[in-house]
């Protein structure tokens, strides 16, 4: 008899449990907003586990457990960093407005890995653009890849 018929469907259930989420080995710098998002995601994962447990859904419990492990690790390693308003040069947490050669301007906020979302102007502090911006001042030029841009604004105020 084939092994497929001897395990009572357990292999099928295991196939629906998601693999572990890799936890970055980089320092986990977070903004106040980023820390709040991590804590909200951890609460959501714990609530999902409780709901799955109440429903007896082992697959959902496994997936929620995976998320709990990930967000708990991210919370444990989180280092809250708030930019000093008087700091010289661009730092983590700051918003930077760049003027590109084609006349367009774009503002980028340098944030933690879990908070990054380029479509809305948030880039990870590990991104090549963020690394190129660190320490620079208004009026300086930054080049990443084929594009270059002038720094025309720096805002150290936290995101609201």
C-alpha cells in the first residue's frame, strides 16, 4: 500500500502551514510609528491564534503561531530611534525631499525594514538610496544607480 494512504491526511494539512518568516540579521531600528505597527501586528497574530484555537483550526493555529514568533522576535530586537532635530545631516527617521533632473520632486522617509513601503515614500534604512543619503545636507547631490538628485528638504519631525 502507498504511504499516501497511511497518514490520515496529515501531509495534506502540513502542506497548508506556511514556512517560517525569515528574521533579518540587521539591527532592527524602528520609528515610533514602526514600533506601534509591530505591536499591532503581534496583537493581531495573537488574536488570530485564539480564534483559530477556538475553532479547532490547526492549520490557522500553525500559521498564526508562525506570525507570533516573527513579530515577537521583531519586537524583542526593536531599537526605537528618534531623529534629533539638531543633528547635522540626514539620519534614520527623517524625511528627505529630492529634486530630480526631470523637475520632479519626491519625499522619502527613512524607516525600519518592517515599515518600509516605497509606494508611499517610506524606504528602509538599508536601501541603497537611504545609505546614500545618510549624513548629507540640503544642497548636496545624491546618486543612486543612473539617477542623481539634489537634496532640497530635510524634515526631522516624526511621522504623525
